């Protein structure tokens, strides 16, 4: 889809500064995308009506010809619908008229009135929108997220044996490995993706107030509930809600938003941790000729990719929060507040998409600084106090915790030498002393996990 619109005059940065990064989402969430999905729903419904014998399709009109109307839809076609909307002041009615015009060109005037038969606009919107949402998630967003997780997991494996000083409450704590700390985020993200998969892509399809009134009064012997289920569940690949008002409940859509919000929150946590490791010089960053880190300080290489990601994830979450709180609420059988809100569901996904690409870019710049990581371990021998007092408990040494607390808590200058001197003064067997002296910040890292 081509457009002469200049990103320089866009109000939103996702259609301006970042337009190239999120261009693949426009086929789902743009006005063109929504129109195309509406046409797709109307066409597939029209075809199924004929297949079920509700009306007889002219032999000269083939399903492939009808599907080509949405499969080959152009921007000019969508513009034609927008021009009609200026007269109808109703976007779905404009789609209906467009399809009837296409049928006229195919010689199908005699069956044109079966287009949009018995439907309200929400039968179209509440199938088109979950369908475009489903395909955007499955075809674009989730594959990118899964690829990013795979990249992070591979980095974790690379750093599996890198011992690192942990920080709890910002203070030196029992050593860990860099790989395992990265794997924490892999597991958290994968858990949320699994949860996301349990939530169906729900749709509404049942006439003006959800009871198939027009369908039933016209063809009372036809099983319209079965028809609706087949159309939504099998033809569109969604899940039809059985008891609805004029609109879909949006409860499952809200659950999707809430899960994506948690995914974004985990990614914010990840960005902040990586940012902090950069500030601690555990990572250095690759430089690129010609790039500037600061307009005033030539030496700086800022972790801007992780900061950019954090900012975009925050914007996305603010929007997801509103969407999930607002959409499930509608006065009585329907009000129109969902309509304008639903047009924005692609915005938080776009901001998330920008963030994913920024994280990927930032990860590609990281250079491990083992010298600094090891120096921090060497400067914090006090962290093996936990190991020493625990082994002393095993050999029934009296009050081992208190002995190590007096030695290390709030004390500076705890070194290998001072700690070994303390061990030499303990009333324990030489074998135990040797066991204690073998412990170091570099090897006191716990279980070696398989990942």
C-alpha cells in the first residue's frame, strides 16, 4: 500500500519518526486494513449463505472471484468506500455498498441484497477486529517477540559460566551467574506467552441485539446459532460468544491487553537491569563511526536503545490499561464508546514493536566486560559469609551466623586474607577449614542450571 503522506507532518511518532519500524502493522491496524477486514468478513458471510442454500449463487460467480475482492483490494478501492461514507455517514454501510457495486460488475445484481443480510454493523466489526488482531499477533508481533526471546536465551547460554556479584536491595549479595540472571527474563516472558495462548480470540455474531432476530423471522426453520458458530469458529478461525448484546463482551480482548501489558512490564524490568549493568560497566557498548553519544560530552556512549524501549513500553502500557478497563463496559445492549477506542488497538502494539526492535538493537551493541565483573567479585569477599556460616551449622559450630555477622556486617576491607585469617581461628577440624577456604566469590554461585 503506497501513500504520499509525509512522516514529517505526522502527529504520532509511530506514523512519523518510527513509521518504517512499524510499517508491517499498517496492513492490520490502518484505516485501509480495517476496511479490508470488514470486506473480508462480509464476503465470507455472503459465500457461506449461498453454500448453506439460503440463496442461489449465479453459476457465473465463483467464490474465488468474490474472495479476490478483498485479497486484491487496493488503496483506490478503500478510498471509494471512504467517499461513499461521506454520504452514508456510516462506515460499514459504505462497505456494503462497495461489495454490491463489485457484484454488479460481476453480473450479480440479482443476489446483491444478500450482502449484509440480517446483520448489524457490529457483526462485521466484532469479527473483523478480532480477526485482524489475531493475525497481527500471530503473523507479526508474536514471531518478533519469540525471536527476541531466542536471542536473549542464546546470550544467557553464552554467559552461563560468567560468575557475577548479585545485588539485593542494591547491596552486594550471594554471587550468581550472568547467564542465569538473563534466563530469569526468558522464563518470565515465556510464561506470559503461554498464558496469552489460553485466551481465545472472541467474536460476536448474532444480529442487532445478539438473538438472530432478523435471521430467525425470515428463515425460522434454519439453525442460525449453528450457522453463526460455523461461520465464526470454522470459517474465520475465531471463537463465537453465545450470549451477547449488540457488541462483543471484549473480556477476552481485555485479557490479551493485560497479558501484553505484563509482557511489557517484564521487558521494562529487563531494560532497567541491562541499563544498570551498563552503568556498572559490566557491559561496554560497540561504537559506530559518526555516531554521537552526547552533544556536549564526546566520551559518552549512552544506552539509548534500552531507554527508548523503556519509554515506548510505558506508553504502550498506559494505552493497554485504558483499553482493558474501558472496552468491557457498555451501557445496556450497547453504546458507541467502544467504536472510537477500538480504532486505537494498533497503537500500543506499535509502541511495543518499536521497543522490541530497540531492545534487539541494544543487545547487539553489548560487549561483556569480564574484568569489571570479576573485580567486583574480588572486592566483595564478605558475600561468602553466608556459605561459611551455613557449613559451620552443618558441623554444629555454636552461633555461626552471629560470628560471621560480627565479622562482616557493615565492615569494610573484608578480603580473602582477612576471611582466611578468621577461618584459621575457628575451633573446627583442618578438613573443614580447607573446605571453607576453597570457597570464593567466583565459585560460590550455586547450582549450574540446565538451559
